[in-house]
C-alpha cells in the first residue's frame, strides 16, 4: 500500500541544501528525545508510542457504546474546545458527505459540536434544532473545568434531562475526562454516565487518537481501527533509529525550521473543502506547540480554489512573509465529468469529458508555479485517498513532525502557558469567587 508522500524540493532555492544537511542530526536527536523523554515536556509524550495509546479493551468499549448510540440517535452533540474538539471535528468533516446535515437519521447520526465558543445565538439555535431529534451528548474535558464546555454542558444537560428524564438522560450522556480529577469526573461518577479516560500523558492537541477523538468519530460511523492503523504505519516509518532519509516527519521539521529564518508564516493549503477543519486542527497543533518564548511560525490556512479569489492576491504579491504547505489528495472518492453543451456560451466545451478533479489538479499545479514565481516556497504532501487510514497517517505525521520541529526551535512543544492569560482576565471581569484582587485591578485599569 502507498503511504503519504512529502516533497520538499520546491523549498530549495529558498533554503540551501547545505543548511538542510546541517540540521539533520539535530532532527534525529529531537526525534530520539521524543522516545527517550529527555527534553522538556517529557511527561506529555504518551502519544508517541501510538501502538500503545489505547488498549484493545477500551477500543472495543468505544465501538460498543458508539454502535449502541447509533441505533437510537439522530444527533450526537460533542461538547469540548481546543484539543477536546478539533481532532474529532477535523476527521468527521473530512470523511462525511459534504451535505450530511440533509441525511441525518437513526443509524446514521449527525455529529454537532458545542462548547467550542460562548456564542449565545449558537447555543440557543443548537438547542432549538435538536429539541425534536433523538440525541445524545458527549462531553469532553481533560481538566473537567474549562469554562466554555462547562457552560454548554450545563445548558444541554438541563435540556436532555427535561426531554428524557434523569435516568434515560444519563444513559445518553458520555463523559470523556481525567480518570480521577476534575469537576466533570465527580459529576460523571455521581450521575452514572458512561466514561472514557483521557490519559495523563497526552495533551489536548495530541489527543485525537485517544477516546477524545475516537469516540465521536466512531459514532459518526467511521472506522477508528483504520485511523489507528494509518498512525501506526507512520510511527513505524519515523521511529527512533530510522535514518534521516527514511524519516518524513524529520524532513518536514527541518525544512520548516530553515524557512522560518526568512518567513514567519506557514499556510496550510488544501484544494478540497472537506479538509477545512483538518487545517484548523493543524493550526492548533502547531500554534500552541511552537508559539512561545517570542518564537514560532504563525500557522495559517486557506481553502483553494475558493480563497484564491480572496487571499490569492496577497499570497502572490503582498509582503513576502509566507511559505505554503499544500495538502493534496491524489484521487477523490467520486467521479464527475464536465458535460458538453450545444450552445457553449461559457466556452467550456474544451473541457467536455474531463473530470472536475482534473481541472482542480491543474489549478493546483498552476497555483504552485505562480506562487513559486511570486517568491512563495512550497512544500507538498500527498495522500492517495481521503479515508480513515490516510487521515491516521497525516495525523501522526503532523504530530511527530511538530514534536521534532518544536525541539529544533528550542521550545517545549507540549505546554501552553499563554492560554491562561485571557481566562484570568475573564474570571476577574466576571467576579469569579477567588478573583477579588484581580477584579479590583482590572476595573481600575478599565476606568
Ligand atoms: O491542547 C490543549 O491542551 C487545549 O487546547 C485544551 O484541549 C483545551 O483548552 C480544552 O481543555 P480541556 O480538555 O481541559 O477542557
């Protein structure tokens, strides 16, 4: 079976091959440190040995509970934010029919998300839309105390209990949280919810291959074993002891660190709208892992060709601050041919009989050449098909490369101290008990 491929050749000319060679040992040492746990963040490396990230028993439990819910619900609402949301959202969007909202039914539930924002209209409209559906909730929080999902869960828990009564509601709620700590664990134990555990050694943004991602993905009807198989494969290819030439994650980590010397921004580019949320997941992975100590590549993303009609001008001719990493799919799932038209008013008959994907691929190639001419270095990653297996390959590839890249950059890729700053201010403004001094100080600042 083919694997994902990485092509960094279009970055040369912007970075030197000598510099590339010079960083190879550092990349391999960084990869080894992920296995040997010798560098900062070493207590959050439970995702590296992905074959042991989840036990067979837990996997079967996930599949069993997911199958049971699929029988009886039309909608699953997953409540979580950041790493407790983006992985599942990315995989489900990538694999679902683009118009899945139109087809939800028992046996084929739609997965919706809540608690990833504090938009009042969003939560109100969600409650309205699910009220007459058969639904279940999956609340995910590693800490068990994050404000956004806690508010959403408080609201949705009241609704589901009103609709089904407390006992039936408890059967329809799954909690994914720490094994013993946090408010969500306490609540889940006291209410008797089915629970799955987020292990201590896997941080939120590295948790999609744990129950955090696997359970919602299984409820959406996708093969979580294939997802894991894809990840296992890239782990094998990038194991400690592999040479630099063999290790695709090390290549990506090296080239992006060299590009960072001249370019502050990496744009993840896709030509398939189903990958929109995969880019959102990737942005969190790299943004939270590398953006610290005054350093880090700014991760951005675009969906082409749509965004060629909005961001294309800037990328082609604006400030030269970015390089692109293009995520390409060799063969889409469906086939659509462009028909001939007797009038040919749009003058597109030269495309008659050609597949839509053929046009998309020429757009991709044309864009690559244009952006290279415009001074935008290119990295290209290709997967043969968009399926569970190759998404698993991509997920592990980006996770591994992120760990290596962060260590080359000289940061701890596994913490996120900066996320706390807004929370402190928000709690002070909300007069949360315990924040009295901070509340006074912030009010003075605003006076
Ligand atoms: O990557 C991370 O650690 C964060 O994005 C968290 O996943 C996010 O803040 C949600 O935290 P929790 O799962 O504790 O509610």
